[in-house]
């Protein structure tokens, strides 16, 4: 099988990353060995991600202030010092915020922006399903924005698996931008889109410690994930997030199912972009599981680019990325693009697990393993593999 891969010794990694014109990563101050050290240190994981180039789909002004999607509404505040009995007029003042994110979800209109102060936010009393349940959205010209005041300092807590989902996108949650939250401790998912939502942008969030409990007999078929996207959803972008420690702890009596259902990102749907993320430690599944949709469009169903997948995690399954078609999906994933990613020590020496001839372009990736796709997979008629580089490390 011709993977068109090179082979570069660790001593030349630094110069290789500088001269390779196709790489969008800028890791100019570390050798790959130093990246390994960073990747194994949780407190410094964001250091790798911060060195990656921001997607070309985002714009900046001359003073480096981010241009958000178009909004022409009001700005509201949420904080631990807040009170949900306050009026919408009151909540537009930093000093008189609402208390819960849910109050904002129930109150805002297209074009509005919500700033969430530092603090810990939990599900409403008596609620077991969702900490945040968003069932309204914006319009193409007037998005809704939820933004943590300081990155990862507005923390949405799943209370050690007591709550099922962190942030749910329900009916009509379209044209929504979510930025800068830490979401952790939930049983099923951090972000959850199980409806026919569209135009959702998840930017610069920290999602971790999801479903981290022993698997129980009979619950294996209900998968866990850092971010879940439904087969009827479209135009979802997952950009510059850190996702890790996802999935149940394997148990001996359920071993055949323990290692394939829990993922960093479970990506069904159409028009899904996964870019500039750092994803690691998904021991009961894959960093990304690519699945089908109910649309059947011939355009790109998934674009996976400029991500870092770090360290092996699944003891029995190969690859950081897995292709699959759920029988519930009407159509398989089509014209998938996987480019400019780093696969650092993927499980079983293989970067991408693929068992069917999906139409896919796999180009300009760096990997520290022997195989880009499994050696036993021979039928590559619709799979294009070009300019992928293998790095030899200890």
C-alpha cells in the first residue's frame, strides 16, 4: 500500500516543521520530544493548542479583537452574585446579573450576547438531564453568543456523573456561538446536540472527565462523548477546544463493549468542521468517531483539520479517528477531508481506523506511527492519501 509517506528522525523534527509549507502548526519552540512532555502534563496542554494557527474561517480586526458572528441585540450578564428574579433590564448591568445560565437561555432573543462571570454553575435543583438546556437560537444575521468572561473560569459542573448532559441544544437552537467554558463531570456528554440543529460554533472550551465511572452491565450501548452531534444536524464547527478524559472505565464482564462507544467527539451530521483542537485520553473509544447523516448531500460531510491527537489511550482499538456508519443513518459520511493534523502515538500504531471504502482525502498529516490506515485495508479506490509524513521517535 502506497501511503506516500516520508520518514524523519527526531533530531530533524524542528526544522521539518518549519519548512513544511503545508503545515499550519507553529511548534517552533519545541522538538517533538518536548511536545510529548507537554502532552503528558495536563496543566500545560493548552500550551500546545495555543501554538496552533487559528482557523482561516475566523477573522480578526487590526487590534486583535475578535469579530463574532453578526449580532445586534443586548448584552446580558450571569454570575454567582446574581439573582434570577431580576428583570432583563437589570441583567444588562454587570453589577446586577442573573444567577443561572438557564435563566439567560430562557430569556434572550436573536442577536443577544450573554457574558458569564467566573464561578461554578450546576443544574437547576431537581434536574437530572441537563445543566444548561438551550431551546431557542438566533438567525443568520443575528446569532446568539454565550461567552465566559474569562476562558475556562465559568465552570459547568456535572456533579460527578449525577447530571447526564452539560449543555443541550434542543429544538430551534440554531445560529449559536459558545465560547470559553469549562464543562466537566457529566455522565453522558459535555455538549449534546440530539436534534436537527444547525449553525452551532463551539470555540475555545475545555471539556473533560465525562462518563468516568465503571461500566455497568447492560449500559454499554448508550455511548458517552465530550461532544455529540446528531445525524440530523448540520453546519456545526468545533474549534480550538481541549477535550480529554472521556469514557467509562472498562469492566471485565462487559469487555467486548467497553472499548468502542465513548468518544472525544461523536460526529454524525453534515457540514461538520473539527479544527484546531487538542484531544487525548479516550480509553473507551476514539478521539473522533465519524458517522453518517440523514441528508445525503454529495458535498463534504466532515472536515477534520489542524488538530492534535496526543498519546495512545484505547488498549484494544486502533487509531485516533474511526469511520463508521450507524444503521440509523440514512447515508454514510461522504467526501471527508482529514488534513494538517498531528497524530502523536495513536493506539496500535495506526492513525485512522477505516474498514470501508469511504470517499476520503487524507493529506498533509504528521504521524508518529507506522500506519496511516490499517495494513489489512486494501481497497482504497475512493481514498486519496498524499504528503503524509511519518516521524520516527523513541
